[in-house]
C-alpha cells in the first residue's frame, strides 16, 4: 500500500509493490461490516441500504478498446466479465471531447454550454468555484464517505485552489491535481489531501509549477497507476461503516505527451507483459499493455468487493472521459480504438464523445443486459442522488438513468437533446437528439452537418441538404444550449466557405 491509514509523513510509509500484470485474484483476510443504513426506495416498497458507489474513469479509452465492445487484440477479461455480469450502455457519452470539461460535467451535472470548466486551460480558469456544487458534496452531505483517487483536473495550486478536491466534497484525495502533471506516469510526487507525497522518481522536466512538473522520468521507481489501484483497495478495506463513494479516475491509457516528444514513446508502462513479443511498435505494445494492466487491477477490485461481502451493496460504473488519442506514438490502425465510430479525441463526431460504459450491481442489474438509452456524464449526478435517496439540486442538466439500470424502462425520463461545445482547433458544437446528430464547425457561424445515426453510425453521409427544417431546429438548439461565459470565448471568424465557391486568387 502507498501508506498505512495512520501514516502522516510520506517518507515513513511502506513502499507499494506494483500490482501484478497477470491476472491474480486478491485474497483478503478480514471482512468488514456492511455500510450503515440510509433509507432509499427499494423493490416492493421496503427500505434498503444505500449502495456504495464506485465510478471508474479511464483516460482516453476509445469506444472500441474493450473486448466486450469489439476489441480483437487487447485483452480485457475482467471488464468483459463486468459486462457479462452487468449492463452495457451503448449510447452513453462523455461530457466533452477532452479531459477537464468532461470531468467538470461528470462532477457538476451541467453540460458544456452551462458548466464552469469548458476546456483545458490555465489553473485560474480550469477550476471549480466555491458555488459550483459537485456530486461528491451532495453524497457527502447524505452520509457517504467520499474519496478521489487518481486524476482531478478541476483545481490546483497556482490559482485554482478553490477547486481542490478536499474543498469540493471529497473526504480523501490522492493523486494528480493538474492534468499536465498527470501526463507523467513516474512523477516526482503525487498529492495526498493537499500535501506532496514523494515517489522517488527522477524527472527530466519540461515545465514546472506549484502543481508539479511535466516531463519524463530518467529514473523510474514507482508507477502512479499501480499506486492508485493499491490505494483504491486500501480505501475499500479500511472504509468506515457507512456507504462510500469512490471516484477512481485512472490515467490509463493517456499518453505522456512530453515523453512522446522527448523519447518517441509516450505509452509508459513497467512492462509489455503478454504483448512483449508482438510484431508491433513499442508505443502500440505500451498502449495494449496499459489497458490490460488497468483491466487486471479492476479485476482485483471486484475480487475484493466479493471477499469483503459487499459486492451486492456496491454499484460500479466504468467509462472513459473521451475518445481515443494518438499522442503517444501509437497508431490508430493497429487496434481501431474507435470501433465503428468516426473521429477520436478532440472531435465531436461519435468517436470523440461516445464512450464504452458498463454498470454492474449484482442482484439489481440483470447480468448480460444492454441498453441503447441515450445518456451522458451529466446524468451521473441525478443517478447518484437517486441511489442515495436525496433530491438533486435544481437547475442541472441531469436525468437519472437508474430506471434503465433496474430494467424499468417505462419509467425512464429522457433528454430533449444532449449538447457539447469545444474551443480548440477553431471550435465546434454538437447535438444529439433522438436518431439525429448535428455538428457545427466553427461554433456559432459554421455550416451544420446532419447525420442519421440509426442508419449511419459512422457519420459518413451529411443529410443537411435533405432536411432543412431539422437543420433549422438544430441551429435553434445550438443557440439555446450555449450560455456565454467570460472565460470561454471564440475568436471571430469569417463564415465557412460553402461548397462550390472558388478560392481567392
């Protein structure tokens, strides 16, 4: 474990052993008591325990990166088993196409036209404010013990202190505060409840600030992902006798972008395991090994839940913050990480925002089930409130999908539409409304593309010219969904050139 529960000084803590790459099962010697009772509606009208909630978030994992979502080369047996024991959500979307705004949507239940963090930016902008209520704060007030382990990205030293996780509803926080710091899997230190936790790695620094450093390690001692998984197991073992919410925000398989530029390989992992002898590039081997390593750790977490006797009292969600990347020297052609979808990270086509999502709750969610319910990260807020038996705050862009999970589809409310906006690469917007998907590039002024996802999942056939009335409706929704924010501005641009116009000489 990275430290014992009473360890106050990191230098005195017991070193962690790396989680084995192969798929061992964790044997646990002690069984803790069940979570304290919180009244929530249950089957038949009786009162039941409020479940523990674990949200596992991968970083830049594509829709087609898991075996249960069609991956042929990368082995993910434990997540595949999770799907066999739970429900696959095949129409589920991230909050955004890059990490910080996606996590903001997840935490606040507001889409990117309304939330505070709408892009990756400086610490003074990429941070939550005191008035931004998070799902962790609501669960904390409802009696949950709350923990963030992994990558935060919504508040850091150097101007974003108001958004630090311990100020936003988390009783415990261990990991990275800054997304730039999180690029490096072998950093000099991590953060534990606002204090630095040294790891012993030596880093070639490209950039440094009060949040940490970005770069790549020249001496590798401790791998951050393994520390996160070990700490998650410790948290479950040492939990108090009350319901818990664990936000396990992993960094796999995000690239070390600085490492890519400095070494040519940004897919950092201690070993390539069963892919070591594959006829693939080193970054591709690393990409596959990272995903399988993550899968193995998640398998250990499920084994622990079973061993502790809390498997049926724990709802677990697995998803990804956005589509796949090609920033670590890896080739998209090797594994086809977007599967049947068009686009990758930073696109608002389906491949950039539709994410592989699995939910498991033994005894409550039908095993091997699948739903095409259209939902997104913002819906986690209302769902968590339903699970905790508390009222969602007013004004959210959040609809609970608990009825879908419990097979009560006739009770499932639905969004009029889902909305995204993105400020990089000239800016863009997207809307999903029923079978229709609209994309506008650039924001506000660009032409609207229109796709029928029921017949064109890959978004290959723009039907805007054939459905002018729907395009006008989408234009109205784009304007209605966006609320101006002083921190998020699009530079004025000339309207996009229409087809058939000649270029200027």
